[in-house]
């Protein structure tokens, strides 16, 4: 815990928050910029003495709950929140859990604006967190699945319908090796995660294919490649995909694109029209 740096950070952030930003009356007799210490303490649901001592670099080590309350009271951004926890000598996330699966509003808005591009957000254990309509048309309607079943690894290795679970991807071996590699990397970042251990145990018990790949210790992660999807409604679609890391989160945005004017691009436009409907449905 860096007491001096933590105190300076809290003080400068408090001075930058206007009372009206947090629903407090502005008043006319304020002698200091921003919020008062007692106001921050009230918003954070901690004692004024505890907060004041932190700003004076003489406080005891704050708990995670206290840090969360202060971050909320000071309206900290994700980056500022992470910095606060770091200054206090704390991990922002519990070591036995995975990072938050909350998708940032800006990332969700980006997916909505990509009308001609299938796009997904996944976390570091291949859990699908968000998607746009064209991604649902290309892969499947993730909203119809339970949250646990939106894990790509569960879909691929434990689903009784392997063809549907792999979405018609032709280079199956490379696809699953990359997915398992993400899981392998996650074990080094979150070695004490009970959820992660449970997922690996479930996959080992339920899939001999996963067990063989896991025991091989093969590591392959593609951030840019090309893959062919054999879609049941429009046929083969050859797409480039790019994986972009979301800053400050263990999440990736996966974008699937086609060359304008190509057959793949026209097939994507067709998928955009039919959406999740079945082409063989009665008129």
C-alpha cells in the first residue's frame, strides 16, 4: 500500500467532483473545491474518520468493500478504479474468481453500430458475453441459451450435436486449439479461480477430445486469420476475423469481415435480411 500516493490520488479526485454531479446541493459557503471529505465518506458508506485518515496518508489498510465504496462515490472510471486498488495494494478482483463479465456500454454500442459485420464479445474462458444480430444469424441465437451454455468450449466439446456446435467451421482443429489455448492462458492469470477449475474438470470428464488436446499442452492463439463457415441456410462463407482486446478488461471483441463485392459479402447481406428466420419456414 502506497499511503502517500493513495492520499494524493483520493484528494485530487475528490476536488474534481462537483456536488451536483453526485446529487448534492451546491451551496454557497464551500471553501474547498469539489466534495467535502464527510460527503465522500457518506456516499461511500464509511466513517468520515476512516476516509480522512486515508487522505492524510495515515489510515489503515482499506478493505475491498471500502475501496469499492470510494470508487463509486468518486465516480471513478475503470482505469482510475484499477489504479485505486493498485495503490491500496489490492487486486481489483478476488483471486478465486474471474474478472467481471459486464460489457462496457461503449463496447456494446460498438457492436450495435457494426451492422454489416458479425461481432462478438468473449471473455478469457470463451464465454460469449455480447453479440450483434448478424453474429446471432451467423452462429446461433445466444439469447435462447442459458448463460452457462454460451461458453464456446462447452458448446464444442459437450454438445450432442457437434456439427451445429462448431457452426460449420471447416478448420475445426485450429479453431478448438485456439479456444483451448485461451483457457490454458487463463489458468496462469487466475490460478485460484474455482469457476475455472470447475469448467476444466467438467470438460475433462465429458470430452475425450478435450482431454487429449489439454494434455498436449499445445498453444496457438490467432489474432487474425481466415475461416470458412458452412452456414445451413446460405452455404459456405469465407470470412476474415480479427480479435481486439478491450483495454482494462479480460475481454476480446471478435470481428468477422468479408471483402466488399465478394460472394462472402453477399452472403452476409443475405444473412442480414433473413436474420434468425429459417429459409425453409412456410410463408
